[in-house]
C-alpha cells in the first residue's frame, strides 16, 4: 500500500492515512515462551528419578567406567565452576565491589554451562553406579534449587533486591554441590 504506513505488532495493526512516506512494517518476532518453573522443576525431578533408579548396580566395563568418570569430572568442572563464578560475583557485590547488574549478567551468562554440567553429571552418573542416598538427595537439592534460583533472576532485573532469598538459595546451592562432590570422592575411594 504505497503512501501509507502500517505498523504490525503481534496483537494489532495500526494503519495511517496516505502520507508520502515509505511503508514501515515492524513485525514482532515470535518468541517461544520459556517453560514455567513448575515444569522445569518437574523435568529435573523426573530426570533425577530416572537416573538414580536406572544407574547400574553391577560394574560396567573398565573402559566405559573410565570414560564415564572422566565425563563426570569434566561436568563437575563445568557446572560447579560456573556456579562458583556467579557466587564469587555475588560476594563482590556484597562487598560493594560489583553492581547488582554485574551479578545478574554473570548469572545469565553462566546459566548454560551450569545446566550442561548438571545434565552431564546425571548422564555420566548413569554409567557409574547408584549414588549413596545422601548424595542422591544433594543432587536433587542442587537441581530443584537451581530452578528456583533462576526464577529469582527476573525479579532482580526489575530492581528488586531479594537479598535474603538469594542468600538462602546460594547457601543451599553451595551445600548441595559440596556434599555431592565430597560424597562422590569418598565413594571413589572405597
Ligand atoms: C551434582 C551432581 C554430582 C556431583 C557434583 C558429583 C560429583 C562426584 C565426584 C567429585 C566424584 C569423585 C570422582 C573421583 O574422585 O574420581 C563422583 C564420583 C561418583 N559419582 Fe558423582 N556427582 C554428581 C552426581 C552423580 C549422580 C547423579 C550419580 C549416579 C546416578 C553419581 C554417581 C557417582 C559414582 C558411582 C561415583 C564413584 C565413581 C567411581 O570412582 O567408581 N554422581 N561424583
């Protein structure tokens, strides 16, 4: 429609009278809505349940076990390493040496390595054997608390401080990761 303008959004179309202006079309992109925290939490619990119940009670071959253990350690580095980086930025913020925006951006950037590491730990654990009940609980805590922590982020972006909740979630995360690491190490020594 020459000589008019048309602006389309996802919900409505604005049309203007015939000016001698080029047509301007702004189409809002189709964004997939992120899954709700309940769905994400449900997915984490399902994957955890599947891995903990399916982990072999008998030893797999030396080669498979060795490869899985290597993958397990790489996943610890990736997942827990990214978590430690975010928490370190959180500490710097508490000390007044970083802004809340720095922490939020670091947490957003670390999201993928954290979940890749966690998924890698579940996937490789499948070939290592069942974890002790306490370690299994620590792994579940890490996963569910991770979903909750990711949910706090948008609120922080709106400027809400949520200091107490973030501190509690960070404490739970550290407790869960360290428990899983120490118990995994003890299992490998026994
Ligand atoms: C947050 C998640 C997890 C963390 C941080 C973690 C961490 C570790 C670490 C640090 C080790 C010691 C490796 C070594 O000393 O060479 C280990 C070993 C082990 N992990 Fe995990 N782990 C996690 C999840 C799992 C899961 C989900 C399973 C099983 C389904 C599992 C099963 C095992 C087993 C059986 C060993 C002993 C392997 C061996 O030496 O034979 N882990 N884990």
